[in-house]
């Protein structure tokens, strides 16, 4: 029983230490009457939608996805101000000079990136 308890504690420590590595990522394509909608689940709450030449990111998070060579965003949506949803590094890597941003008013630094709707 003592060994089982140690294994359980070790398992919890590993999960706590590496939460981003356990993320599931995948891409799916949904056919619509006006073209394909490509959905990229990037890990945690991060999603990229590509539709008719437009790219929309939701909560880009640098710890679950490498955005270094990522598609540039036409729109970035931020659901709330927690750092795993409002990641300024991921925003900097995905933004373009014409990107639009939408988020909670609790994300005041979102305004410095350009056009904001919130």
C-alpha cells in the first residue's frame, strides 16, 4: 500500500510539473457551403480557425504551441485575463499590423496591440 501511495504522489507531481505536455492537439476540416473551415486545436484552450483566407485565434498560449512560424492572425479573441488565455508572447508572435483583437476589459494591455473590440 505504501508503494501505491508513493506512485500516486509521483504521478500527481509529474502531472503538475508538465501540464502543457499532456495537451491533445489535432486539426479537422468542416465542409461548408462557402468553403472549408479548418479547425486547429492547439492545446489547452488555444484554437485557430482558418476560413476563406482569414485566421482567427482564440486564447493563443505559447506553452502549449510554438507560434514562431505560425499563420498571422486577422482576429485574436481573448476569453479572460488569466495568463494561460491572455499570453502576450503568443499574441506578439501571431499578430500582424492589421490584426484585430477582442477581449475582456480586464485585459487592458490588449489595447496596446492595435485595433481592439471588447
